[in-house]
C-alpha cells in the first residue's frame, strides 16, 4: 500500500456541494446576504437591534423551504433529502413558518 492510498475501510470525505452561479450578473447568495445585512445596519441609523442571528435565519429559511418544496412538488421526503434534514425537523420548520400543507398540520 502506498502512502497516498486511503486506508482500507475508510470512506473518502464528500465534498460540500457548492452553489453554481449560472448567471454571472446575479451575485452569489452569500454576497446577497452580505449586502442585505449592510443595508439593514445602515438603515438602523444608530438605533440598537437584537437577535439579528434569528432574524437572518428566519428571513433565509422560509424562502429556502418554499423554493425547495416547489422544486420537489411538495414531496416532503424529497425535500428533506435535498435540505439534509430529517422529515420531523422539516415538518417542524414548515409549521414554524406556516408553510405546512393542510394534510400535514397534524403531523
């Protein structure tokens, strides 16, 4: 066995998926968030703020869930796989943002 060969039984690390910028005129998601946060703080005009972390997560998470659900035509199993969440967590998040389907409200 050579020094560069992986040891038997170990799996190679999976590369993190990257967002593909299909249109160079549209800034990547990270830059959109950065610009929005700068504008948010600029518009505070010296006023204090709190819980920015939760604010940002809720502002990003709700549309993320909406878009993924649309892309998978409402299939929660596929949506949870795409998002890397288990179905129970996905359902909890959908309830949090009022995005559950009528049939999922009691789940």
